[in-house]
C-alpha cells in the first residue's frame, strides 16, 4: 500500500525530472539529462526506502548527500583525462567547469566538466526539494527548487527563455500539488484502515481539483513567459556592459573621459614597430536607444582566426608592446591580431578578435607591467580599388547591420542628405567622414552634448555640433548603418608619439573610431575626428566630397558651428559604458551603492526568514477552517505541540486528557476551557463515533498559542519566531510524543 510520504517522494522525482529540462538552453550537451535523471531517481528511491524503514528524516538526507557525493566522485573521475585521473584533480575539474561557464555564452560547448557540475547541481536541488516537500510537508515550497533551475538559464542566456520551460515547470509543480491533494483525501477515514460510509472525496476528485487550479495557473505561466522579458537585465550596476554575456567584462570606454582631463598626462604604454599603429582593445557592436555597447561574446581558445571578411592582400606587422601603469583586461593590439606572446590566461572573441583575460583573480590588472609581442594583419586597401567595394555581410550582421527602428528622423535625414550624391558604399562612407571631420560643420570640445542615447547624437548633429571622438565615431557608425553599411565602434589608443626607437602612448591618447565592413576587405577603419587624427588614405577616395553648407529643414548641420581646441591634440574621451552617454561612469554612484547594499540586506533577511515563513505556512494550513473537522482537531493538537517546542518546552506524555492536565498551569480560565475542548475533540476523533460540540478549533488554538507566547520571555518569543525548534524536531524525528501521534494517526505524515 502506498503511503503519503511515498506519493510525495515520487511526485518530487517526477517534478525534478521535468525541471532539469530548464537547463537545456545552457549547453549543447544533452548527456546531463540522462545522468541527472539517474541521480534524481537514486536519491528519491533511497528516500522512499529509508522512510519505509522508519528512519528519521535527518538520516534520510544524510544518506542522500553521501550518495550524491559518491556519484559525483565517480562522474568526476570519469570526466578527467585518463592521465590525470584522481581525487586530487577534482578541484581542477571544478575550476575548468566554472571558467567555461564564466567565459562562454549559452549554449556552451559540450565538455565533461560542465556536465559533471550540472549533474551535481541537479542532485543538490533534488535533496532540497525532498526536504521541503516530504520532510517539512511544505508542498507549496516546491516552487522554490523549480524556480532555482529556471533562474540559472534565465539569468545566463542572451535571449528569452522558451515557453516550454514554463510548461514543464508548471506540470512538475502541478504533479506535487495533486499528490498532496490525494494525500489529503486519503485521510478521510479518521485514522481507520477502512470505513463503511460513502467517501465524498475520491482520488478522482483530487485530480479534478488539481486540474481546476493547476491548468489555469499553467496557462497563466505560459502567457507570462511569452510576454515578460527574460531576467538577464535585472542586474544593478553590473560590472559588464548590458548584454555582454556571463563573463563580467569591464566597459572598454569607461576610462576615456577620465583620461581627457587628467591634471598630469602620463605614458601608459610604449611599443616598437616599423610604423605608427592604432592599438585596439575592444569593439562595440550593438546600437540601440541607449547608445553603443558590446554584444554577447563567445570566447574561444587556441590560434586566432584570419580577419573576418578579409580576402584581399594584407600587410603583416609585429609590434613589441610594453604596458606600464595601466589597468585593464583587454590586450591592446593592432587590428587584426593573429598571434601574441602575452603571459597569462587569454581568450578571444572570433567576431571582433578582441583578446580578453580570463584570470580568476585581479583580471583588471592583467595588462599592467606586461611586455609581449603581437603579430597582426593590417587591412591596407588601395584607394583606387577600394572605391568600388560593395558593403558586405559579416557573420554577425544581425548585430552589426541592424538599424534601430526608433532612430530619430533628423539623424536619418542627415545621413540621406550627406550621401545623396555618392554612388558606391565606399563613397557614402567617405562623404560621411568628410562631413563630420570638416571644422566648418563641427567643433571639438571636451564638453559632451546634453541628453542620453539618441538624444546625445541628435544634439551633436543638429544643435551643439561639438563633441569628442566618441560622438564623431558614434555618429559615423550609425549613419553608415542607415545607408546599408555594417559598422561598429572600436576603442583603444592612437599611435602616440615616436621617441627614438619606440612610440610612446599617453593616457590622453585613448580614442574611439568607427570601423565599416566591406566585401573582400572586411572591417576597415575610418577617422571622422579630424582634430585628433588624420583620416587614413584609403578613406579619402572621394576628394570632391564637400560638407553640407548649411542646416536644412530636415535637420542638417549649420555652417557656423564653433570649433574649440582640444586640451590635448590626441585626446579623445568617452564618457560611459554606452559610448554616446555623456555622463562619466567610473565608480558606482552613492545611490547604486545604496541599492546594492539594500538588495544584499533584503536577500539576507529573506534567507533568515525562511524558517519562519515555512512555519507560518504550516500553521495557516493546520488552522484552515474549511478542512474536515477530524483533520482540524488533529492538526490543532499538533500545532499546540509545535508551539511548545518552538518555545523550548517539552510536550507531556500520556493521553490527550493527561496532556491537558499537565499543560493547564500555562493557561488562565479561558485558555483552560479552550484546552479542554481541544483535548476532548482529539479524544473523540480517535475513539468516538462523532465529535459532538467541537467549537471553533482555530480560535481555540490561537488563544492557546497567544497565552503561551505571552508567558514566554522576549528572547524566547523571538527565537520561536525566527528559529522555530519544531522544524528541526520534525526534520530529525525527535519531537516529543511524535511516535505516539504517528501510531494513532495514519495521516500524520502530511498533517504534522
């Protein structure tokens, strides 16, 4: 005969089998599903058998943990290379799994290390679910383990979580609720093995009730899953730019505005090369209403690939770079790097060829005081051939060619006006560059235009007409996209000044410039910020391009824009994580710190309040006035017992009348009457045909509880609220009177 605990144990197993599918979007490997299913079944069968033997819950869960550790050890050994197989290598296996999770976007490539870690996670969540549902009888809290499995992909992947994830989680939760409902209905015989009366509550009724409640809830969950954004953007003041993936990457533009106005400019790196070189650190490929920022990156190991899209001959250069007092996690290198000798742990983004440190600690100091060589393939188009090049389609065109639908009309009109006389994509790019670089149209100023996102660019192009490299580069890249040319904004350093046999690059040489994509040429650098750098020769193919003379009704530029001299001839700052956001974004503001601390404190308080919440849920369920009268009496008696346990007082031994006699000194006359009614009701529920005049059990129990709390010390009441001892006694099976209650009530497993 199936016991209530058996039914709940199997329901948890089924719910977890469905819940583990939530992790599918994280990895290309599906082996974890089979291994995870094996672990779930092992843990829950073990739970069922040990509970059948009457072992305390604490022993059951210790056995589950030991079994999970043994399985994890075996799988961990199998996941290691044969030559390095051993227990001492498990920390290294864990480190590899964690590193892959940090540096790869979902779905991650298949590796034994990640599979092993995911299986261990599934096992731990299963044990937690078993504790909540079977041991503590808090079936509603099954939602917590299932949401734990859901939140992992919801916070990690760079897209919306699929609807079927919500469906499986909803079905799993519904299974547990239905199992609990069947347990409830199986108790109608008032602790007897059978009853000759007609049972008004059948299992079919429980299933109908579960369907009535669960199916609409499931439909609602699916609907919400389709319309609610994924949770990956809920981070507060994240260390990574929005959408940059699981690795917490620093914004490469964050120091530009600082370095522009340094009181004392300093040399941050030197390099030796046959010619002056732009040293790029990273590229911003996403453009939206908030500005330019980085896209999700899929970091790779091994040799760097050929420059994307470049099929024409390129020039190979080798630079020996010595970084001095400069922090950062991006390796400065001429684009497109093909190899480097920098010490440490480095990976690259195959789309942008950004080289990023993946050190576990002090990653932001990865380039400080480091000397290395970089060999790069320089894109050096010949102007006469380059003029006829067509705009290409890069592999990441969904990002780099996308034009936001909410681009302001004045910006669209200016782009069309500037390029209307150009017959090829290259000539359009040259026209945009000439328009922006003309001092007749725009001036250079360290004071950013006001506003945010598109407002900045609109002010820059139509009103203030002054800015620095970020505004020039951002405007050109967006205008190029409007004209059908894929684009991105790169960040790094200007070539610096030659000193003897090397070049010196100062902090004020930090710079941003646009790169445009053309067929056979790949990503080609342009330079619209004429006040700090000269345009490359290949971008001057249309020397007859003239800047527009005056503003137009559609929002063109004025011919009388002021031209302010820069504080440094090579300075070109940016101001925020979004490359056109004018507000400096160095240290977190006071408000973001307050929010961070507040969120942390609230999270800690939530964790500390978990026992109290479970206890409150249990009490609310026990005192439910709509329950069967026999159940109300039994549950009320158990609630009185647990209240005594919470206050650190023992439960007296004996019959209900003997219990009441021993407890009566704790209560006044009103409480004594409530205690007698409750004890008499418990006695009649066990031995009499009817309950007689029962009264309001819930009110009686609340009265008894209030008097017990009133007689306790302040410290005792606080401990009873925050750390209810009854939960621990139920977990360990050591509650006073527990055995007697279990012998007399078959349905104790779900009412206590």
